[in-house]
C-alpha cells in the first residue's frame, strides 16, 4: 500500500507539472493526457492494494466469522478435482491455474513424437498400446484425436492424443507404452515375438514337421508391429511353429536323441 501511495503521489505531482507547462504553451495536450493516464493507473493500483489488505485482514478473523469478500468461481466442467494450485487468501492473476478438474469418463492417451520424426505423422494410422500383462491393444485411425499440435519448447516433441478404449482400465496419469503405426495395413506372414530364438544375431523359429518332430529354421524378419514381427523369408503360409515353449524345444533338440524319430521330451 505504501509503495502504491508513493507512486500515486508522484503521478499527481507530474500531472500538475505538465498541466502548468501546458498553460504556458510549453507542452502538448497529448502529454497532459499521458500524465493523467499515469495518475489514474496509480490510483487504481492503490485501490487494489487496499482491497488486498482488507481481504487479508478478514482472513485473520476467527474461523466462524463470515468472509463477505469471497468470490465464487463456477467450474466450467463437471468431474473430479485432481489438483489444487491455490490456497485460501492467495492472490492470483488473470490466466492463473486454480484447480485441475478431470472427467474420468473421458480420457485420452498422450504420446510424444520427437521433432526429428515429425515427418512420419502424415502416415499415422493408429497405435499399439501396452498397459498391463494382458498384451498389447491395437487402436485404429478412428482413435486418433489430434496429431498436429505445436512443438513443446522444453521437450522438442509434439503430443499425439488417442482415445482410451472402454476395454482398458487406464488411470489418469498412468504411464503407458505406445507404438505408433504408419501407413495402410498389408497382408504379410507374421509371428509373435515369443516364437523367436536368437543365436549369433540370427533369428530362428521351430517349425512343426509332424507329431513331435520340429525343424530349427532360420528366418528373415521385417517390420515390427506390437507383439508381432513380419517374416520376410523362411516360413510359408500355413506352416505351424512353436509359439510357447520354444526354449524347451531348443533344449530338447540339443540333447542326445533317443531311439526313434523326433526329439525327446
């Protein structure tokens, strides 16, 4: 309040000086108008400071006292209050965030794409998401809410927003692994990751020949999408492979064979 009073006194003296100069013809009307505007601003700041002091003093009253200076701010949406960024009696400016309200019935998944990879967003067609041990869930193009946001100056990334499927119980703020898919779908031979065996940097799969007989076959891999990997060569459509327990089959294949055909189990 004292600082605001000092600024007002200075503004009033300056206005009086400029008005005197104007009467002598030593300054213009516009200069007088500027000084009057400065005086009005200082007067408004003094009034605002005095109101804040009165508000603070009211807050010091006993808890049962009525605070008539309270301002009720209606929430623009309904939901659950997740964060409160102010306390009673604090001073706020226009645009300050007071509380964060979230509608639990409507949630989005936010994925961030680095600035260096923004060129791929033109071909964005969906995403795989991992939330728990139930495996990935594929979201199609209809799940894309926004992919053209601004580059965040801190992270240098663009946020991609996807709708959360009703089948997923995702909590607000939870971390989710997201793998974006690009381009239009095409028909390929694909196998689950669990079917792969790696040796010396080469990929292998066990192909069923019949009964308990399996062949260890080298395969060439292509694109990866979620839990599935494209097989470019090494497998034919319709061939049966080991998808669960490939490690057990590999150990059996390495053990000395017993009489008869196939691998011992």
